[in-house]
C-alpha cells in the first residue's frame, strides 16, 4: 500500500511542479530541473514511507505512461512505454547506489544525471525528427 501512496504523492506533486515550471520558464526546465524534481520526489517519498524504492519508481513510470498515452496524440504510446522503462531504470540506479553507499541523496543524484541525459537526448536529438 505504501508503494501506491508514495508513487501517487510523487506523481501528483511532480505533475503540479513540472507544469508550473514549464509554464513559467519554458521547456528547457524539462532537461535541467525536472529530472532532479522527479528523482527527489520518487525516492524520498519511498524513503519516508518505507516503501520499496524500485517499485515506487516503477509505479511513477506507470502513472506517467497513462498520462503520456492519453495526452500525446502522435507519440503517446512510445512516450508511455518509454516512461515505464525509463523510470524503472532510474529506480534501479537509485536503489543500487543507495545499497552501496547507504546514501539516498547520492542515489538520487546519480539517477538525476542519467535522467537529465535521457531528457536532453529525447528533446534535442530525437525530438527534432
């Protein structure tokens, strides 16, 4: 149950924050700030609710996938499936680093780097085609 609660808290909080930041500052925030926000929300909601870190990330990805599928007409299915896989990978990275270092913030930062690189690649390279 904590997995669902942590995932919902993270997803809804991210949706509100991300939407506000994009409206106020533009799409570049998706590359440079959204990854940190999402990784922090997912990981710390799992940490404080004592939920499985990996499964919270995966559940977040499922919620994002549902949103992507229904909101993006031309590439929603790809974006949705990608969301599930991406957030599972970021969750695995966070969890692995956390286990090795006993530092949740270190795990968040490592996942943030990969999430940032992924968003950069998608928005600047693939997004142009």
